[in-house]
């Protein structure tokens, strides 16, 4: 069964750090581009960071220099290291897996809450 499970969210003060993890099914991880999205209350879901099967990364302008996405192929896990957190980073963070060839559907995790207090 295809499954993405996020963890690592929580409550942190402004300027603090969190590391989110997304454990993916082994059958999809190696062939998928992996991404982190977030959605704040009343706001649209937005792309935060993405890493391709080849290791290329891209970030939303709002998180460049503060967040780092990485993947561990041995553990079938993608990470989002979040430093210098701001209140505007507060959102539910979702992991997703996309097939660059569009042969397989896009998969989403259930999300993990990140709250940054001011």
C-alpha cells in the first residue's frame, strides 16, 4: 500500500528549529519527486520545498535560506529542516510524492501541525 507519514511537527518559539520527516513507501520513493507543502487557516496550500529524484531542489522565496529539504534513499524518507522559524510559518505541513512521468498518481500524507509562537 502506498503511504506517506509525516512527523516532527510541534510548537516552537520564534527563531527556533524543527525537522519534519516523511516516511514513504519503498515502491514509490525512488521514482518520485518529493515535496513539502503547507496550508495555514484561511489560506491556499503552497509549495514550500521540492527535491527531485536526481537531487535538485527548489524553495519558496519565503523560506529560502532558512529551510532545507533532503532525502535519504536508504530510509525512504524525506526531511525538511526548518530554522529561524517565524510566526508566518505556522501551518499544517504536507508531504507529497509526484511521478515526473505522470504514470502514477500523486500521493499526499495527512499532514503535521507546525505552530510558531511570537
